[in-house]
C-alpha cells in the first residue's frame, strides 16, 4: 500500500520552486496553450531536455503531463471539440519528457444516451491503443510484455482514464486499459459533482463502490490515480484509505484544492481547538505563528500536514 | 615530515594495477556490468588525480568525458536490471513505477551518447510545426471575439446592441453563428484526425454499419 500526493501546478508555480520536495505534480496543457508563444515554449523546453531539466526539478519527483480537454461552449454538444488531434498532443508530450503521459479522453455527460456513452468509451479505447502503438513504432516502448501485461520497456508511463456511468462500466474500462497503461485514472471529480442530489457522504460511498469494483476486476497490479480528487473533504478520506488497505493498492491523489487554498486563499490546514476532530483550511491570519507565511510556505506546510494525515489515517482505519 | 608528492607516472601504474583484475574478469564474462563500472571509476579517478598535478591535454579530457558517459550508462543499466528483477519478484505497482523511472534514466543516458547536432535535429523533428500553433492561436482569438460579440448582442450588454431592432438582432446572431461554425470546422481540419466529438461518433457509427472489427 502506498499513497502519493500529486499537485496541479502551473508555470509560475513551477518557476517559484513548488515542484521541489513533493511527490509529484500534474502539468496540464492549459497552462501554455493559451499563450501566444506556445510554440517557442515547447521548442525551448524540448531542446533543454524536458520540463524537469529546464526548471531544475529533482528526478525523483513524478511529472505527469496532462492532456488537452475538449473545449466547452454554450451549445454543449454541437460545438464541443478537440483543439487538436491526439497524436500531435502526444508528440508534444514526448518533447516535454515527462514520466507519465495522460491519454486524451472524452468525458461522459449526463445528457448522453446509452448508445452515445458506448461510442464515447469506444473512442477512448481507440485513443489508448493509438497512443501505445505510436510509442512502440517510435521505439519508446517495447512490444514484448511481462506476464502481468505491461510492456517490458517503456520510456514513459501511460495514464488511461476509465470513464463510465456505473461502477461496472468503470471496471470494464479498467480491464481493457490494464494492458496498455501503467496507471489507471478514475475521474472522481465528475462522480462527486454529478450526483448533486446525494449528500457528500453518499457521494463518497459511490466513489468507494467504483474503486472496489475496479480493484476487484484488475487486482492491485496497477497504480490508481484519483483524478480531480480535491481532498476537500478530509473527514471522508478514511473511506478511500480503507479500500486501499483492504486491497493493498497504490493510490495517487490529485490535490488541486490544496494548491488553490495555499496560493490564492492562503489557507492552512489546521485543527479547530473547540472541535479537535475537525481539520480544515483556515486563513493564515487566524493561525498563530503562520501570519508571515508566503504562499510557498503555506503550500509546503499543507503538503506536509496532508501526508501526515494520510499516514495517521492508515494506522487507525480497518481495511 | 610532509607527504611525498606522487608522480603522474606512478598514478598511471597504480591505476593499471588496480584495473587488471577487472580486465581479467571481463575477459571471462564480456557483458558483465560491475567490472566495467569499476574500470570506468578507476580511470575517472586517475584523470581527476592527474588534473590536480598538471592541466589535462585535449585527448585526456575527451577520454575522461567518455569514461564518465560510460559510467553513467552502466549505472543506469544496473539500476534497470535491479528494478526489473525486483518487479518480477514482487509485481507490485510501486516497483513498476520505479522500473519505469529507471528505464527512462537509462534511455536518457543512452541519448547523451548521440552527437549534439544530431540530437538537436532529432528533437526538432518531434516538435509539432510552428504553423500549427500559429493558426490555432489565431482561430482561438477569432472565436473568442465572435463569442463575445454574440453574447453582447444576445444579452444586450453594449449600447450598440441595445438599439438593435429584433430583426437586425436575429440576423446578426445568425451571421456570427455561421462564422463560428466555419472557424470550428477549420480548426478540425488542422490535423488529420482533429474531429469534433459528434463527428467522431458519426465516424464510429459508419464504421459499425460497415461491419468494422472491434465494435
């Protein structure tokens, strides 16, 4: 059993040294594609030997290169589009020299019919195979495999996102992607947001159901990334950790909430004295000794505290 | 009494003596990594010690660099083999991630052996063409502008939109809508497979009707 905290970082944060001393970070194409000199940026980084080398990030920090998101406009379906073909995005990802490349994926909407969902999932599967084949063709991956199904050699790990409309669908997707991807992403943020009629606790129960089904189907042989898992509800964390403990699984948490709270809101994770069971984000002006913290200090402190909470929860949760 | 100064010739002799047993081992097992690593380490030590006595010649510097490269490759290869062995025993995802990181390092150290101009050429080949980014940026700006105007007319936020008659308004909205769809279409065409989601789904339906495999 192992946990890693993966933070969503932007260019400014990477320049400011946020990426030093953390488990890993997620760098999305959003952060540079919207700028005018995107081409120069990509070329510069490529010639310097990748993002990690360009910004002096230690080699043990895991760098996940995110994929493009389909643009959403007012009319949801008609104008929803990829901004570019998947293989061009992959070529660009290779230039950034990351440890993990996220495969482009289509999210599922509430309004989608049964047939449409099937088609979207088929396209997702197709893209995973396309990514894998391209990497094999260019010599970044070997075509021979271990008995566990993963290729023997690969310069990059692939992160395939398992979408679905019910727990078994997620499990089916995971079963397919297992042969191509080292890391399987479960889009938790979507699950938590979509079922708006349920209470928060019930939503997390649903997440647990999905994770259980996925782990039942594929075993604990792959890393599972909880995508968009904001770690916003720390009280519900024990449910997820109980699953990890039961299956001896490796989870990577994506914690965008933490970056948001640290850099923009300058909030720090702390215990409420009146109610010691409650750990929440509080503004630094209200925390003794943290008044003069810079955003980077706040981020490092929050990262440390959250890792502490994770390791403490493991001790007290029964799997 | 101070330490006796060692002559360069003496250092060379010592290094040769130290390297000899590893050379014998290598003669028996030519692919063994550890003796090769030891040899590279001893030669690096030799050149570094020599550098303290007198400045290295160009040929000596080149040799030192070569030994350093060899050492890096061998170390990363050893790391890959160890990580692969560990993963084969445990089959745990944590070890799989470690194996991949080791393989990535090995790949990078191998890539360093390629001459810099050739490497640069290779990398530049991978970066998608500049025109692609430029056109994408231009289209995005145009789309954003059009969307702003569309919203302004629809919700009557500007004075110009407020005095428009209903007919005029409808016509303007239609025009912008048409322009927008053309822009989006151009954006799809940019790449070979840059299709919208609805187009992709249409494509899948057609393939399915034609009885394509895997559906």
